[in-house]
């Protein structure tokens, strides 16, 4: 992801397979400047490794998500992603790249 100061990487595994409006893949974050992301689609994320520190920018609620946790980000949510070290998540989102 191209966000100055943030060491965040996204790799789609499936992009609208068979025409489905879903994408999935891996999100990796290293300790760095926070990544602030606005969801324009619904997404669920499974923490594969490490810990994400997530702040809901609208409410200020902070969640520490560790290995094995499952998260849901509704469309319209803006989240600040941080990690004390390194974290990897697997995501599936209701989004389409179809023309």
C-alpha cells in the first residue's frame, strides 16, 4: 500500500473468482506510522499472526486483535491500523473490480 511512512502490504489471492463480488487475500503490517483506511465495502479479517491495534476513527474504540481473532469492518468504517511489531491477516471483502 502506498501510504507515506506506513509499512503495510496487501496481496489479493482471489479477485472476483467466477464473477463473484468478493476478493480475498493477505494484509501484512510492520511497526511503522499508522495506516488509516476507510472501508468502501464490507470486510472480514482473520488474524493469522501477531497483533493488530485497531482504532475506530468515529468512536475512538480501540481493539487489540491477536492471532486467531476474527474481525468485521462494515462499509463506511474508518480504521487506524497499528502493530507493536508485525502482524498478518487474511481478509475477504465484498468488493468488485469488474468493469
